[in-house]
C-alpha cells in the first residue's frame, strides 16, 4: 500500500497566510490561524510531525534534513524579528525630525505636509506619524523625505526684551505690529507669528497667550519687518485689551514678546 507524501514547503499544499498544517491521528489536517499570519516554532513542529507520519516508507527522508530545516526556520524567524525591531526603531527615530509626507485624497489630489514629527503611534499594526502643530497623521510608508531641522533641539526664536506695539486705535479696531525676533534672515524666514488678545492680562506666559483670543491668520516666511502686523477688529469701546505675539520656529519651539496693552476709545470718539 502506498502512502502519500506531504511536502510542507510546497505552497500548493497549504497557505502560510492563514493556515498551518497539523495532525489528526496520522492524517494531515489544516487548522485556521487567524491571530498570527507568520509561522512560529509550534507550527514548524506540527509540519515536521506531519511530514514524518506521511513520508514514503520506501524512501524515508534523512533525519539530518529535519535539523537543516529547523535551522533554516530559526534563521528566518530571527531575521523577521530583527526586521520588525529595525522598523520600530526607525519609526521612533523620526520624532523631532522634519519630514515630508504625501497621500492621495478621495478626489485623487496629492495631500502633502512638511513639518516636525510630534508623535508616533502604533495603530492596527501600522505606525502612524503625527506631523506639525495641527497633528496631521500619516502612515510610515507615506513619508517621502526626512531631514533634520536646523539646529535640531535648539530654540531658534528668542523674543526676550522685545515689545509689540500698537497704533490706529479706535473704539472698535486697533493695529498691532512687532519687530523681527532675529537678525538672521535664514532663521527669520522659518518663523511663524500669531497674535492673541484678551480683556484680562497680562499675557506674560505662553500658556496665557494660547488661552486668549487668537486673531485669525498668521505671518510666516518673511524677512520684511513691515509685514509683521495684524489688525484687531470687533473690539468693545472704552475697554482695555492685552495682546501679545507668539513666535514659533522651524523646530516647533515657541517664545512670546513682552505683554502689551491698549485701551479702545469711547463710542463716538474720533480716532
């Protein structure tokens, strides 16, 4: 009576994606493997047992071949673990670095973002990177370039001693403006300025500034000091307002100017 030889390494005999071969009283059977798509050591032992029980008795396999197979399997498993470890280290190393990421929108347009990676998280077995102050998320395979921000880890913005100014104050409007925070135009070009105001103050810390009302819009990518100005509208008459400017550098570091205040004119007063 002839016996059937089962070659566990023949892809036609089983799928390594979701099934592994097992044994059932000497017969080769398939079992679902839903939680892990990779073969582990138990799977290999099941394969080897099935091979032993179903080999051709007239021409049995040399026992040394099993040892060779086990060695090859162990090497493959170690390589897979090393690859996963390397991928994890690479993903984590991107925190604090400036990256460019691109993905396609539903309409087919390219959605591209360049900024500093703020956080990396593992979601559904895929690494997700959160980029820039808005925290837009991209997967690891959507990263198209990586570069170290200028003077990474060093604050490139220093507004110590600088004071924002105001002009053209009316009962409902005012214009604020401020000096450049650095003489280095290459750094200045990478700074972003936002203006905040409040009826309570002074706005003398970053947290207090961010908790105040933000004037929609921002000033960035400029070395022209005359463009460092914003208009405040919709103010209440005869009211004291505190305001300040928040500067953010290319590394995500932030600094504020000295808190300043003005009082709007009474209703009906000339400007």
